[in-house]
């Protein structure tokens, strides 16, 4: 998935606010961990910002499932601007039980 950085997404330093980069990565993570037909939510997530981005940059995020074991999963998401990696995200998912808990 992807997004283009708008003026609204930049901070006082004229670079992309990290929350928007996180939201892109988190959305790719959510799509990946919910791709098995069971409802999954984030149990934990972290991001490493490697390179700043700016107004007009087009970012893409690609999620990869690393492991699923029982109701838990681990996913890595790479955020890129073209060929440059700008952030790495790791999310831990937890499938909700069919009874809602």
C-alpha cells in the first residue's frame, strides 16, 4: 500500500511527522495479519525511522508474515520511498477468540 506526503503530514522541521509513517506501516500490518479470515489485533508494535521524508514523497509499505503460532503472529513491514528504505516496523498480532476475548 502507499501514500503521498501532503503538507498536513509534515511537522515544524518540514519533514513527515513520524505518526503518519507509523500509520502507513500499521495499516499494512493490519491487512497482513487479518488476511487469514480471523480477526486479529495488534498486541505490540515498534518502528525504526531510518531516513526522513518530506512533502510530495511517495511512500509504500510492504508487510511480510514472519511466523504464526496459535493465535499469535509476527509481521515485518518495510516502508520505502522508491528504492530507499525509510522505516522498518515490527508488529505482533493476536487473534481474537471466536467468543470475543
